[in-house]
C-alpha cells in the first residue's frame, strides 16, 4: 500500500487519496517513506477522522451551488442530489428495506425537490431542514413550492388514507433520522459552507474540505479512520468517495480535467475493499 502510493505520487500529476481504515502506524510509516524518497512532506496531508478535538472533515452535501455556477441546469443538479441521497440510504438501510416503502421514497424525493425550489427554497441547506419539512408534513403542512405538479403530488400524499399516509411519513422520518445515529455523519450532513457569489466558489475562509483544490493539486491525502468502528468507518468512506467522485465529474463537465496523456490521474488507495454498495463512481469519466 505504501509502495503503491509512493509510485503513484512519482508517476502522476493528480492527487492520491489513501484510506487507512485499520489505524495503527501506516500513516506515520507512509510519511517517513515519503520524506525519505522525496525529501519533503509539503504535499502530504494527514487527516485523522475524527481529529484530536473530535472534529470531522467538513464537506457539503445538500448543495447545488457549484453545479449551478458551472452551468449545470437546476433540474439536473437537484436530481443528482436526490440520487446521491438514495444511494446513501441503500448503503445504510440495505437495498431490500429501501425499496419496500416506495411511497415513502417518493415523498422524500419530492421534499428534497421542494427544499431546492428556485423561488421558495435554497441552493444549499442542512439535513435538519429536511427533517423539519418531513415533520411539518406529518403535521399536515407541505412546503411552499413554485412547481404546480410538485405541489399537487405532495398534496395527493397528504390527503391520502390517513393510516397509509402516517405509515409512509413515518418511513420518511426513519430515512432521515437513521443518519443521526452517528453524530459525526449528522454533523457533516448539516454543514453548509459560505459561498462567494462574485467568485462563483466557496469563500476562502470557509472551514471545509475543498475537493476542487485537492483535485487541482499533486497532494497525497492520508485519511485515517482507524479510530472509528468498522461500520462508521465504511459509511464515512462511502460518503467521502462520493464527494470525490462528484467533484471529479464536475471538473470534467467544465473542461478542467487534464488528459491522462498529461499524466493526470486521481488515485484512490484503500487498505481494504471499498464498501460493497459503492456509489456509482467506478465508471470511466
């Protein structure tokens, strides 16, 4: 694993992400080997998760501002966020359980669309807003939206048979609150970084793990989740891989990804097999 990372750093111009899920001394051993071979640790970033003060990597989740700034249509950007969240639920709940409550999934998807409404919603929001919207719908109130079809769809569910609706909305709530069982994951999903409208990018002072900066670098990023229990480590790895993939795809869309012919490669090195229900990032960009 260490030799693979050293070889990748030497051969390619893109970043190398090393996921150390076992803990132990691997990260320190890599830094020693890197320094011995290249004479500097300037391009090596070591990120223990959680950090010494229980801090976690901050990266946005329900946020379409980078996509809109890059010229991606709102419809496409919102649907991609819905798809990402559904993939996350499949990983957390399992495919069979996720697919059982079709109506609940439809309500949840429509609530996400409502919160991204161009007139009444926002371009970025925390998952607590989604939980609040689901609770208010359970109490008989749907979000205000500018899309007539979306409003009618939510109203249809709200005015369905009472018992059936309560069963469905309970399943919606479960699909949100299940992620609160791991507080550090809930904190990530609630993170909304500051945005610079003039620059069309995240504000420089925003305390976040900016994937675009890393994708434009030749850094080695050591992500050490060895202190987490395996299930939590796998979930965090799943979310971060998805964030890296989304960032890479956005760069490709706006034509900022150098060619492999120019030795640009994004390297992912994981000490064990990635979670079996990996996000749909494994295809060729």
